[in-house]
């Protein structure tokens, strides 16, 4: 069995976001922490350091691969630690402290479908769980090998060796892409053909196509093409019971869709290996603007008008006053709508002019002239803060600040009452559990019939009690969302963290049908046990 600890020149952190060489030094962390404390009014002055790899004490592996799989398997400490968790707050706290009670016993890196099938076959024979693993960016406990009793061990099946664009159909404007391709990797290959997928989740730099499909990821577009679902033309997967491949079609009414069953399946039905994806010409025309509103509620009315107008802005994200100020996008404390259009076909001035008219109907002000071909200053500031946010969480963790998000969706007729109610209950829990804190809200995606509110929590926590405090706040926020008839997740997936509320949200006959499908495709329940369904 090989160890690939030193095989790559650049490694991802085993405990946080990004690469090891992106981690700021202690002085830089201290300087950043001082600025954060001054801005938020809380946070520990003593900065905690993350655990070091050399000091980790991992339980010994319970599995050894057969000779036929030794070349693609490793049990080195870095690989096991790096595949033990995703990137939720709960994951980061434990990894930061070096707490790895149940890492995978092995990491397998199959290079083709034949090796994927061989790994699954061996796991079935050995009684081991197989955890499909893309970029490891799950924020809901979706890749943690937390197993019920009865399993001989866990194998993390890392798909990143399957990272190529295999075929391009320029006539139909589609591409066949392997599931392990990260966002930058697939875009780099599509660029050679003048094409793009244009799916940019916040985790774009590290997450993979297979992960996006398995979790129904939300992406760049705030309207129209909001989820990865909209780009999937056909999917191929390897299940313990055989191959699963759907037919390439622009649409079909032939019964329940096999693609739809795999999209959002979170690795419990099969290992997604490739997909035909609808791609686009790279945009040549852009227009953007930042629109200010005196209240979040008035801004939401404008977003509803935009979503129902048929203009289909690519960016239509509304930030409340606190979030706009926190990110530096609008320091005057007013709500900010980050509005943008893009096209590969035509200039966008008429679209932006009409959108501006709609915004003004609801009291929107455009202090900046709409920009063509470049990002406006408000949009640029927001985008920069959006991309920095996952890196900043590592610093929050070091200074004992809870940094968490939760997102949902609700129809417009219930929107105002919903947001106000969730704000009230989540803020009360935050202050009761943590003694202080702030909650902000933005709209990430907008539809003709509703929107997706996205809440961010920041609060001081007691070291050693972070997970208990997180659990109390998480439960209160989730209960508030479900009680007000929202969805437990709009695009973050279910994983293990959302299971209690997902179980209550889905109809029981559907749950029974899903269990029956799982039993047929994965009769030994080796695939990601505990996610979506219990074994």
C-alpha cells in the first residue's frame, strides 16, 4: 500500500479551507483578528493555533486493501485526516483541535470506472462502507465516515483522478465531463472550445462536478439557471448492482427521470463518474449595478418584480444593511441589491435600463452608474467578500467566534412573515446561547414564485463548548425554518446535519420508495450510510 503524502507539491489543509501555503502566519492571523474584534465587538484576544499533522493521534486502520487495489489505496495520516471531515463549522472545530475519532481507514483514488467498480466490490465483500468524495467541501456532514455498528471500516473513494472533459458536442452545446473535475479544471478544458459551464458555487475552487450533481448545488445564476440540475443532460454512475446511465435528451416525458433520482442522491445510490452537461458560449457582454434600498423589505419587493419580469438577471442578490456593511459593499447601512446581466449574444443596456426602472419603482437608488463590460464597485466588493468568506472562517475559529450559515427557500406570499419570524427566533437563540452575536440575511436566488433567504450567524463562543453551543443554535434556526414552512436546505444538501428536519419535510411514502431504491441498488448498504437514509 502506497503513501502519497509527499506526492503533490501543493496540499489542501487537513483542517481548514484552502491550501497549506495559503494559511497566514501567526502574526497575520493576530492582525486580522484585531480588525475583526474592532468591527464585531467580540472575539478572543488570545489566538488559538491549529493542530499539527505530526501530533495527530489517529486510530489504527481496520482495513488493508487487496493486492489488486494496493496501487490506488493509501492509509497515510495526512490522507486519512484530510478525508475525515467536510467544511462545516462542526467539522472545522474538530479538525482544528486534532480530534479525529473516526477517520476513514483507507483512501482509494480510482483512475477509471473499472477501478471504481472494483473498490465497491471489495467494500461489499469486506463489509466496509464506501464514502464517495469529491472536493470535501460539504457543510452538512456529507462526507464524514460516521458509521453505525456492524461495519468493518470505511473507505473514502476520492474521485479527483477522474477530472477530464472527455467529449464536446458543439452542435448541441454539451460536454461529457468526468465527475472528479474541479470547477477550475473543467472550465480550463472548456475554455479551449470557447465554452463554459457557468456554474460557480462559493466552493468552486475546490468542489467537483460529481459533488455538485450529488448535492444539487446552487451556482452563479441568481435566476433562471440556479441549480446544477438545470445543466445536467445525462448522468452515468457505478452502483454496487451495476452501471447506471441515462440517455442524452433535451427533455423527456418518459416516466420519473433517472437523472433526477441521482441528482441530490448524496452518494447513497451510486458513485457518479461522469455526466453530459449543457454548456454555453463564454459571455462577451456584461452589465452590473449596485442598487440601494432604505429597507430589506423594499429591496425584496424589487427582487420579486425582477424575478417575475422575464429579464432573467444573472446576478440578483439582495444584502440586508448589516451584511452590506459587514462586507464593505455598502457602508451606509442600507440594503444593497447586487444586480448583473451577462450574455454571449447581445449588448445588455436595454435589460439593465428596464431593471433599473423596476428598482426605482420600489425606492431603489443607483448611486453608481450601471457599468457595461466590468463589475461595479459594489458588486466587486461583494464578490471579493463572498470569495474570502470561507478562508475567513479559519480566523474566526482561531479567535473563538461561531461562524455559521443556513439557507432556505419560501414563496413570496409568505416571505415577509417568514424572514421576520426566522430572524426573531434565530437571534433570540444566538443571544441566549452565546450572550451576543449578529445575524444577517441576503437573498441568493430569486424565482417568480419565491426566493432563497441565506442567513449568516456570528457570535462569541466558549472554547471547549463550541459544538454544544452550535448545536443549540442550529436546532433553533432549523426549527424556525421548518415551522414557517420553508425548506431545510435550498442548496447546501442534507448530509447528516440536516437529517432530523429532512426526515420531517419529505413525505413518508416517498421515503419508503427511496429506501426501496437504495435496497435494490446498494443491497449491503455500503454507500454513505447515515446520509438521507439509515442503513
